[in-house]
C-alpha cells in the first residue's frame, strides 16, 4: 500500500451509516429496516399510508352521513390502503429494487393513486372537486424523483382516465353527473393538472441542476483532498499526509502494543543524475523509484515522498531489525531492476535509516532518529541500511 491510510475523521465516523443505524430505536428499525438508502422512500410511502388512512376516515364518515354508499366507501378504503401498504412492503423488503430501476417505485405508486382517485370520482359525486385536488396531489408527489417524460405521461394518463370516467358516468348517471358540469370539471382539472405538471418539471430541472452541482462539488473536493495528500510527481503521499498517517499508526500501535518502524530513504548520487542529465531525467528516476516502492512494500506498509530524493516508509507491526531486513530486500530488488527506459545503463541504489517509533513520542523525534541513521549509512559508503543505535541494541 503506497499511500498511507487517512486518520480517522471523528465527524465522518459519527455520521456514518453504521453509526446512524446503531442509533435508531427499535420502532424506527422495524419501520425502516437497517438499509439507510431505503429510509427516504419508506418515509414518503408511510406518509402516503397516513394520507390514505385519513381519506378512508373521511370517506367512511361521509357514508355514515348518507352522502355515499357504505359499500363503495369500504371498497375504496380497502383498495387504497391495501395497495399503498403493498408498495410499502415491496420497498421495505427490497423487492422493489429487483422489479425496476427506481427502488422508491414512485411512478407505479402515482399510477395506482391516479386509478384509485378516479375510482373515487366515480363513486363519490358530491366530492368531485376534492377528488380533482387529490389528482394534483398525486402528480406533485413525484416532483423530486420523476423525469419530465414521466411527469407528462402521468398527467396525460390522469386526464385520459378522468375523461373516460366522466363519459361513462354521463352516459349511465346523467342525473348525478350533468354533462355541462362535467365539462367544466374537466376543464378545471386539465388546467390545474397541466400547471402542476409544469411546476413539477420545473422542480425536476432544479433538482437535476442541484445534483449536477453536487457532483461537481464532490469532484472538486476530491481533487482538493488529493492535492492536499498526494505528491504531484510520484503520486505517493506527500509530507503532510505521511505525518498524519504516522500519527494514526502510533494511535493504533498504542492500542495493540505492536511495534512501528519508520524508515527514511535517500537515493544515492541523485544530485549527480540531475546535474548531468537534467531535471526531466531526475523526475523520471523519482517516479520509477516510487513505482518500485509500490511494488515492493507489503499491503499494510505505507510510503510517502519526504522531500527531494528522500522517501519515508511506515512499517506497522515491524521491529527495527525486521524493518532493516525488509529494506535490504527492497534494495536488492531495486538493484536488479532495469531503468533503461529512463536512461540506458542507469542503476539506482539508496541509503536508509531505520528506527522504531514509540506510541507516546512525537513523530518528529522518531523521524529525526531515522534521519540520523540514514546519514550514518551515507557516511559509511551508501547503498546500505543503518538502524538507529538505540533500536539496534533493543533489537
């Protein structure tokens, strides 16, 4: 692992889906389950259940007042409540995701509601105006989810359904559904439904723009985060990020009691390469060595560019002596590598200083020890590893 893990963000940890799921009560878990993505659609569907329940109370109260047939009221209540509860069950169990691309089933729910509403129009003549208002509510329900084509389709479907129902009732019960009154009702319904569709599509456009800007903002934040953490040339962690990673590893070692070794590497004779062949070749050497680090370290290890031709390695669960062995193996692997693609005949070696980092010491103290050990390795002839004296004794 060439890029060290970021230290734990306490804010992200507190607001993570797992933490949120653990914080909800048993009733909330019963209603919404443990999948955070279903919570929003289930909330809206439960709100629909509440609306249908209130409508059922009003319809049955109307039947008790003698304004509509009691059997029609009971039938409408049963159809409406069972239908919306069925949608809730599909979303709650996750079956809705298998049935279509929209796990909230907004389009099917509005289609069902339009059918139920128009059925209510046919069986409840005194409340025709209220039923038309409910049709508008049905359409507005999907303004934050549906695409423009779906909104227009539902508007046309609702008007066609209403027109067919009006024609049927005019033909069968003209005493309760006078043709002129029905024509006026349809005109008003067409005006408000088309207006609602326009508003819904406008909200959908705003929603899409917000989603696009949110995506752009997230991309910009990711770029900023990368610039703040990654060295632009080598694509390893930069100095700031590797220090943060070292602090995080110290915390983990304090909990586990396992050792943590720090290695500071300096490429031998790098200044001569820059002076003789130019900075472009020097940059290519740094990138090639960074690739070698990525391929030669363990998954748990981390590497960062410390500055210039210096690199810092973090080796968790590794003593200083074991770290020295690992670094020597890495040096042997680099010595066998061909860098002819950078410069024909080029070979790379490095000097390294190794030390163990105590969990309770400042990270700069450990890095300073590794730096001292590295300079001892260079003074001893380069292309070698030196373990800091204190760690060598303890090893």
